[in-house]
C-alpha cells in the first residue's frame, strides 16, 4: 500500500508540474473539479444528469485549459520539451485526448443518424429523449475511456501503474480543488503563468534529501 500511495503521489506531482503552468488552465481545472464533484453526487440519483454535467462542463473546461492555454514550448523549470512530456505522459496526452474528444463529439451524430444506435436503444421520439440517450452514450464513453487506458497500461507498463492512474483520475477533482483554488485570484491579479515556486522548492528538497 505504501508503494501504491507513493506512486500515486508521483503521478499526481508529475501531472501538476508538467501540465499546469497556465493560471487560466489551473482556474479551469478548479471549475472542472467542482463540477465533477457535483457529477459524482448526481451519479447516485441521476446518472444521466451526471454524464451531462461531466462532459458539458467538467471535461470541456478541463480539456480547453490544456488545448488552448497551457504553454507548448520548452519547459525551463522542468528542463523538458513539450514533445518529451507528451511521450512520457502516463495517461491521455494531447493526441490521445483528441481521439477521445472526437468520439465524444461525434457520438450524438451517430445516434441522430441511427436512433437505435445499432439496436441498443428504443428510438428517441423527442429532443428530451435524444439528450438522455446521448447522455447514456457519453457515460459509456467516459467509463470506456477510463477502463481502456487502465488496461492498456497493464500491458505497456504494469498492473500497478494502470491501477494507480485510474485512482488518480477518479480522485483528481479532490486534489485539483486543493491545488488550484487560489488560481482564479492569481489570474485576477494578472498572473497568467505560475512562477513555479512550488516546483523549485520541491526540486531543492529532492536535491538536499
């Protein structure tokens, strides 16, 4: 268990230091985390509503931060190129995210063209029915994306890495609230990029350890 928790902390720290330099990205992650927690609560009473909140609010704000605001140049604090970071990314790097988001975006079109979705659904008869069925598809896409990468990591890394990553993803809303709740305040002060003082301090601690 100690090794598992250490690996979880390492994955979470690497994700923070490599992929969350932009204060806008951090702020969007704060919004995403809060809405994800609402989605978690809705799972117990209305999974369809949870899927709509998760994809339309949580995932769009989260991924918009990465795609549009996170710097893609050389990372001077971590001394790493963007290409290197993408190559060593444990979970979904930008290219994998494009595939996942494309599946999400195109799934309503597939359902519109085939209201039964290859025989899985009773044909929708109203816009409300259509949205609820879309939400069910999105819920399946979310669960499928999580399980697919987890199992994929079993083979390309090891079982522990896959399970650690899955645990990280499921608990990210809690850690993101703690990490980024001050980001909107820094953004209001005009700070667009995190100076990375916590990263520097962590690096000094590791050198002294």
